[in-house]
C-alpha cells in the first residue's frame, strides 16, 4: 500500500479545523464549520478501511476478529489514556463541571454512547470521543462484511447503513436516543469513503484538473457555510467532504501533489491532536479571559497550544505505544510513520 499524502494532508487539515472549532467555541470567536473536520475524518476512515482490506493478499484473508483486534489496538490505547486524564482531572478538581458516574464512565471506555451526567448529551467523558463511538460501530459492521466475498462487501455495507438511515428517518423515527445515534445520516459518510476506495483501486478517479476543481468546490462550500452562517449537518457536509477527498486523491493519483512534509507530519499526528487538544485549549482560554485578551488572540494562542500538546502526545504517547504493539502485529496492520493510518 503506497503512502497517500493527499490523505495525510486532509487528516491534518481536518484535525486542525476541529482545534480551531473548539478554540473558537470557548473564546467567543466562532468557527463553526471547523466541526466539519469530523465529516472529512469519516470519509477518510471509510476509504482507508476498504483500501487496506482490498490490499490484503487473497492467500491471507483478514478475519473479522483479526480486523477488530487490530483496529482496537490502533484506536483504544491513546483514547483510554486521554479519558483517564479527564477522570483524574475531574477527581482532583481541575474540571469542576465534569460529573462522573460509573455507568457512563464504563460506557466511555467501551465506545458506547450514553447520556452524560454533566450535560445530558450522548458524549463520553472525553467529549470528542463521540466520533470514536461511530468509528467502532463502522468497524463492527465492516468486520461482518469480511465474511462475504470481496465483491459483495461494499453493497452489503451500503445496504446495512442505508437501511439504518432510512429506518431512522422515515419509518421508525426512534425515540430512543441511543438507537437514533446509530441511525443518523452521518454513518453514510463511511460508506461514501468505502465507495471512493473502490473507485480509486479500479482507476475510476477523474483527471487531475477536474480533481483540482473538486478541491476548490469542496473548500469553497465549507467556506460559504462559515461566511454566510448557514446551517449545516451531515447531509450538507458529507457530500462536500466526499468531493474534497475525491479531488485531493485525483490530484495525487492523476497528477502531482506538492510535497509538504510539515503537513504530512501533522497528518501522522492528527489522531493525537484530535484527542488531546482540548486540554490545552481550555487552559489557554481561561488564561486569556483572566488577562482580558481579545478573543482573536486567545483563539490563536489556544489553537497553537492545542496543536502543540497533540504533537507532544503523538511523540510521547501514541508512537511509543504503537511501537510496542507493532512487534505483535502483521506487517499490513503496522501503521508506521507516514503510512496510511486511521
């Protein structure tokens, strides 16, 4: 599997967009569209899972249990440590608004959505972990499709997720919030990424000039939502994310992508940035407010601090943990620096 730097760049930009979103949310300089970084992550995740599984030699088929175990080893350790840090912070009084209950805390570690005792929302102890609840759900469904022949996996995945969304939106309209969580349209973004992986593998991507236009359209769409203060959800941001990812892949596959080592590195660190940035953002915003700094300055400082702490976590936590795990994993599922990951 070759390194796809377009994916690395997009992972970096998506993580940084989420950092700006949270920094702006706390500092009063709102950058709401930054939340759409999650939509890009979901499309990329669907793409990567299918691209990697399709690259598996037919003589060594990937079992559902093996797939799930390897994904858990990749996702869980850093997330559990970040969650543990939140719990310790709450116990010693650093996060006075965070209420802990055993059932909710256990559900957070198990990637299961449960109403938070702090807000009532379906957020885990580490709030941004709600996206990982969707990731794990996608992994579970995708693992089931591995039991089918390769040619049927995408249709099965699309059928399962499509029926869930249709049932949730037009038929059942479940009052149960947890059931509704798994029927939200956002799950279709994984399917879109999976379909894109099939198109990429079969050489069906558009020419590089068209890809560049798609990148511009995707970015312009996100910018228009922010500038015009439009409402947005998965039904608007999902297609824009797919257009953006498709365009970037087309530019790299059909043409030439600029070499940006710093952005590629941030792509490697994107998972840690996503998990850990709120710790630094919260501290800097409180400091900025106590010093009566302008909101824009506070946002900039919080963004820098959130990115830096993510990089520190990547180098000091994520990479060492994955280095310990790699020796026990197959070559396909080792996710070394600058490889297609997450």
